[in-house]
């Protein structure tokens, strides 16, 4: 079974890529204005570009480390980073120590996150926010007798800085 991504993460990724390309193209098109001393250039343009590049980089960074494509076969779990375009890593079921979960809820909905753990390291992340078929993937892991290591306590800084190997 392969994981399937929801609409919003794909939309955010494409928007960040588009905005990054537009900002780089803007700098190249107006390169002469940046370095011409006789022409006035609006003093807020450069900070605006830096701000937008920073925001796109932060969102892109979050998407890169939290959007793993997972493929579950008879005896292996394959993790591919960056929406399935990154490096592939194959784990046998006996290499996986288990999984831990945590939940985030707000006024409208609740999202559950699942960390797949091999050894002492978190190697993959699944969530109801990023994956359409999260519950099917989780039940398939339970069917393959991957141990549930319990729930973790959620913290915003941990969520933002969490990286999987």
C-alpha cells in the first residue's frame, strides 16, 4: 500500500516553489536597478524579497521533513522523502522498533501524527494532515505487528524543529 497526500500540502509546496521562482526571476529582471546608483529603487523591495524567501524556505523546510511517501509491502516499509521525490530508504519489519503517536487538536479538527522508529531514531512521519490514507497505513502497521510505543506529549517547538533522519 502506498501513502497518498492530501490537497493542502501539495498546494503549499507548489505555491512556495512558484513564489520562490518568481522572486528569483524578479531579481534577475531588475538586476540593473539593484546595482544602479543613479536610479532610485524602493527601499522596501530588498527586505520584502528577503522576507518572502525566508517564509517560503521555512514552509518548504517543514514540507521536506514531514512529507514522507510510505510504501508498505509484505515484509518491508519503504520511506521516500520530499513527496516521493527524495532518497529512498528500505526498512525490514524486524528493524523497526515501533511507532509513537501524538495528537494536535483545535476548534475545528484534530490531527494525529505517527513517528516510525527504527533503533533509537525517528525515521518517518505520517499524519492525518499530510496523508489521505493515514488510518489505513496505521492499521496495516498494526496488522504487521509493529509495536505501538505509546503517545508523546506535543509541544510547538518540538513539532517545528523535529527532523527525521
